[in-house]
């Protein structure tokens, strides 16, 4: 009788307060379609981004960097802060500018992003989705910085760049009794208190930066090879010394920039700081929160704080939902239950009255049968019936070659001559055809050069990276593509020049590349720089699997609207019969009282008329 019933309710003139109230009650069935299903983040989302305080300080200004510059910086030891101070802050300033550019681009990307909202969402869900999207953009931006840093470091290491500050390698002239001084190159090194020697040719030693007494030029040069501290050295807190200014900066925590005493120490060793009109101690950094290295901050894009504010009212206005629908479930009213009870009772009474006579006759018919036939039931038994290509790269460091350095400007030589045709110091784009010579020794010492083989497609530039991006891979393709035996000759000469190199089976079974114009968009003569710009992607074919999308979505239910009749013909008949029966029962109880009421009213009216007539007759007699 008191069963629940569901009904769909539509509400118009939706306000944020009204939506919040409806959502708290009917969040499972509430549906408010948005007039605009795509909203730009810039219309309701704002971000506050704060970089590391050093990036907005005077310590990345050109005044500070120039004040730390010393023309004789290479005269000091590697551990001396004067050697790399100006270079470290120059790199720091560049990274701050790069981080700011990436942050600005990321903000623009976030503002241009579209927030898809088919239905009006509550504030908590909007904020959750916005924060997730912003976090994704932030992680992508941080990855860009990390990849750039790794590329920067690998470029320095891969091209064996020598620092002009003598921090990783030092070039010296060793006197020779029979000839001119011999140029030699030595790697700087550090010997820990407990451990093995670490040198910059194979390792990456890092120690705290110090301010040491000026080294006397009469002292042996080898003293500058060592990272070790000199007596009476003063540590520059938070700064380090390494093989390059970059490696030293990555380990720095900038503690000195938070301490007045440390800044005042720098004034004693950098005279230009005292000649500046700027009071540097007023630029001291404050409120250091974490003791993280510069490398740690770079991994976070130098961002110290990134807060996102979501204006829900603006989102609500942009959604512009004109109505909401929800399903309301409630129990039937008590009066309705009583009425239904009476209707059912009356219907049953009427049905039983009609059926009673028929049932009575049927029962009598069965009773009149004198000898019913009975037979045993027969039980019947039931019938039972029943190719990826793997590239193995081995980095073998067992072979070490003695390299004699000639202290001359690096340049590109003609193929069949010892004369230099281009100097890299004046033209970084120098290049010539790559060739295979008879011996490496003859090339370096300018003796008779015996040319063996030219390598088509490959060039030799100032740096290893220049040689790579300016070359093509045509020598690595099969003879059928180029009508050339370049690949076979290259393998032969490589094997002859590296007899001691231990090649495994996969290296010995190298095969040339095969060009097929039907599936490859890079012909053999394509520059490697072009291939890199295209991300080395031959084909990018996307396929959409609706089945996988459906499985990922995994809907639990679907809702739709359909107009149907609430009652069938049988239902209408039962309702009509119940209504008639209910009326009959109701009238049976009500009619006697109603007749009595009418009779009573008629009696009262009759008596009143008789009384009025008697009063009129009495007045007439007088």
C-alpha cells in the first residue's frame, strides 16, 4: 500500500545555490545539460606561478655577472670559486630565462585548452579535473627542461669540449731537449680521503667551492690539476667546483646568497663588487624553504610554487544550464493508500459476487459424481542426453689510445693535403668529405697521408655533432639502391682498424639498409638533421578501437527517455473494475447516512414552513 514511486522532476532558473542544494539531495540522478559543452580554461581558471627567488634577484643580472668576471680566472685552482663564479651565474641566468619562457608557453597552452563539460558539474569535480589537467601540462613542461639539460650535458661530453677555465683539462707545453716544447694535455682530478682517484676524463668529481690564496706562477703547474684544497681556504657555502661550471652549478644550493657574512666574504676576493653603486647585501635572498640542489629545482622547472585558482561562478555562467532534471522517489500518501484500499476491496467484492454463483454450481457438479474413476499414475523415466630488429650496442672502454695534442687552432684539412682550408674558430660551419686514411698517426703529425677510401654521404665537421647532422646515411644502404660498394668497404676498413675490438656475432653479421620508396619517406641522401627534425618517424598511423574505449569506459548503466502508456488494457480493466467496486462499497456505507441526512433536512425544512404558516394565521386572526 505504502510502496515507493519515482517521478522525473524538471527545475528551471538554476542558480549555483539551487544546484548545490539539488546535488546534495539527488546527485545520482541529477542532470543539468550545458548550453556550451566546451569552455576555454582562460575563462574560469587562473594560475599563480613563482620561480625560485634567485631568478628574480640581482644575482642573475649582468651587473652581478660582470662584477664576478676575472680576466685571469684560469690561473686559480679548480676548487677556487673565482675560477667559475662568473660562468656559473651566467649559466644560472640563462636557465632562469629558459624556465620563464617554458612557463609562459605552458600558461598559454593551459589557457588555450578546452574543458569539455556536457553536464553541469559540482565545484569539487571541476576543481579536481582542472588540477589534473594543469598537473599534466606542468609535468610535460618539466620534461622539456630535463631533456634539454640531458642534451646539453651529452653534447659537452660527446664532443669532448675543453673548458677555457682549465677545469676539466689543462694544456701545457713540456720542454724537450731536442725539439720545441711538446704540447701535452692532462685531466684534472680529485682524490677523496677514502677512495680512488677521480678524474674529469672518466668521472665527474664535485667538491665544495673555496676561496684560496692566489697561486704563485712559479709553483709547479701540476698543482692546478688537483681539486684538493689549499691551507687557509674558506668555503663558499652552497656552491661547488667541478669539471665544468655547469656540473658545479647543478650541485649548488645557493646557501651563500642567503647569508650576509658569505656575501661580504665575496667582496674581499672580487674587487669589482666594491666598485659597484649597488648595495649587494640588500639583495640577499630570504625564506629558504628546502635544501635542494639546483639540479633538483631544474627537474621542477625552477618552480617553487604553482597554485591554480578555479572560479566556479564563471564556469557556471559559461555552462549556462537552463534546467535540471532529477528522479524523485517517495512513498504514496496515506489518503491515496486508503482510497486504493477501498477500491481494491470493492473490486474484490464485486468480482467474488459475480464468481460466487459460478463456483457454487461447479462445486455441486463435482459432488454429484458418485463413482469417480481412479487409476495409478504412470511415471515416465526421463531421457538423459550429453619481427623487431634488435640493435646491440657495446660500449667497450678497454682500448685506450695515446693522443698527442698539437696546440694549434682546430681546422678542416683538404683530403689529399696537410693544408687547412677552414678554421673552426672563425667558421664553425667548416666541413669536408669524410674519408678513411691509412693511419691515424700520419693524419695528426702531418706526415705523408695515404687516402684509402672516401665515405659518400658522411662529412667531417668541427664537432662530432656537426659531422652527424650534416651527413647522410647513403653509405649504409645496399648496393642495389646506390650501385656502390661503400658499405662493404666501410666494414672492411673498420675491421682492419679495430682488430683488437671484440665483436660479437650480431656485430659481425651486420647487413646494409634497404630503401623501399613505398614505405620509407627518407631517401638514402636525406640529411640526418632532416630525419631528426622529423623525430625519425617513418610512419605515424593511428587506429581507434571503440571496443577498447568501451572497455576503458566500463559504463554501469544507461538512462534514456521514452513515452509509453502507463497501463495496459488489462490494467485499465482492473482499475475500472476496482473503481466501480470501490464506489459501490463506499456508497453502501455512505448512502444510509446520506438518506438520513436528507430526511432530517427535509423534516427540518417542513417544520420551519409549518411554523411560519401558523405564525401567519395567528397574525390574521388578530
